C-alpha cells in the first residue's frame, strides 16, 4: 500500500526535496517504459527514452498544475517523446490504403478480432500490431491494454475525443485487414 499520494511527493520535490522524485520514478518507471517500448519497438531505445522522459518530468514538474491525473500528465510526456523519436527515425511502415478497409462493417471486424483464442492466432495478431504505425500502436496500447478512457487517451495524445474514437475505429479495421493477410500467409 502506498504511504503517500503523488501530490505529496510532487509538492516535496517542488519545495526542493529532490530525493522524493525517486518515489515517483519507482511508481511510474515500468508503466512509462511499457508505453514507450510499445511505440518504438526497441528495448534499448525505450530505456533511453524513458530516462529522457523522467528528465523532462523533473524539469517540468513545476508546471504540473494538477488539472489532470499525474499519471495522465506523465503518459502524455512519454507518448510525445516516443512518437517524436519514431518520426525522427522515419522507419518505413506498411501503409494500407483506406479503400482496403473502409467498406468493412464493424460487426465483421469485431467478430473476427474477438475470435483470436489460440497461441498461433495471438502471434499473428501481435505481428499485425507491429505493422501499424507508432501512433496507431500507441492508441491501441493506451485504450485496450492500459484500459485508459477515451478522455484520458485524448488528454495524453492531444487529439480530440471524437478523433480518438475515429482513429480507434479505423485502426481496428486496419488490424482486421493485416490479421487476415498474415493468416492467409500461414
């Protein structure tokens, strides 16, 4: 059980007790690393970026006003840092033409993606996720794996709530197409 909440440590750090920042790092380091590694897909890069994120957090802690959850504020910094890093590398990402998935019904997509039960199908789904752009992977990670609300995802990514919903809808369709193509190759 946590002895003190985030605000306690934040206020202590703001007042000059920088040793309290270690408590925040301990609490959030794994979550930040997990988000970043999902985006950049490289463990070493993710470790370095996670360190950068905590340096940014430490330098910007005075600007945290408490208008959102501290975890949301941290996720936003981590998300932006990871996305910026992937854009700098300009990796070639498989791009799907919207025509290949725009006519798919949500029911077909949902039924197919919900039918991934065995290890082989889960491995194919994981490969399909890897083919998504870093932005798309991050949205999937935040919403489905970290179970953040649409409002939280919006706050973290800087997208409007309606844009988050639209992107998630399109990403699911992209995943369906990728999943189907990869499964056919087996």
